[in-house]
C-alpha cells in the first residue's frame, strides 16, 4: 500500500509540473505574438506618418515652386516691358532731338510733348496688360459674397470699374441685382410687399374718389 501511495503522489506531482510548464510555454508564446503584433502596428504607423510627411512636404514644395516660378515670370515680363519701353522712348527722343533741334525753333517743346504723349500711351498699354493678367481675380471676387477687395498689382482703373459694377442696379428698393441672384426669395418677398402696398394705395384712391363723387352729388341736390 505504501508503494502505491508514493507512486500516485509522484504521478500527481509530475502531472502538475507538466501542466505548469505547458501553461508557462503558452503564456510566453502569447506574449511573444502580442509583442510582434505591437511592433508591426508601430512600424506600420511610423511608415504611414513618414509617407504623410513626405506628401505634405512635396505638396508644399510644389506650391512654393509654382508661386516662385509665376512670380519670376511676371517680374521678368515686367522688366522686359519696362526695358523695351525705356529703350524705345530714349531712341525716339534722340531721333526727335537730332531732327528737330536743327530744323525748327520749337524742336525742344515738340520733343517734350511727344515724350509725354508716348510715355502716357505706353503706360496705358502696360496698365491694360496688367489688368488682363489679373482678371482671373474676378472669379474670386464673385465668390467672396460679392465684395470688392483689391488684388495685388490690380490697377486703380480696374478696381474703380469693379466697384462701379458691384454696385448693382436697384430692384424694388434696397434689393440689387446681385442680391436678387443670390436670394430670389428676398426679391419675391419685396415684390409681394410692393404689390400689396400698391393695391392698398389703389383701393384708398378709389375709396376717396367714391367719397368725392358722393359729396358732389349731395351738393348738387341741395342746390336744386
């Protein structure tokens, strides 16, 4: 009996030890798998963040390059136009001076007047060119609730023209064409109110005319 009991105790101890070892192995494997998953998630997140940063930096660089290129092209075009204008003006001044100073006593006066006229015409053409380049701002002005804001480099003449155009034509009192296009309900409401006022005034006038006619007939009857 003693040997059997000792054998059973040994078997139980061995089984318990095996169960403990298996449990520990399962826990270790589970921990390792969890750590691997966490590492993969972290690496994926870092890669996504790096890709997003690269995309943002690339977009910013592209926008800056476009802005710089457009600005450089505009500056170069402006410098070329001004240089050509100055060159032509100086050439014409030299030609006029050489021709008129020797043949006419009024050569200097004609030269000065011609220079002023030529410069005014050249800068008018340049002003129209600048206006043409920046007419693209009109769409932004239309989207900005119809308000007029002076874009960069826009000339005063175009700004004045825009402000006059933005004033609108009055439709039924305070409602302008721009307001009517943006809010048709407001135009209908004002139109209905105006129609109601007109109808009321018309009824009052008819009532007054009827009273006047009645008063006139009474006076005539009393006379007879």
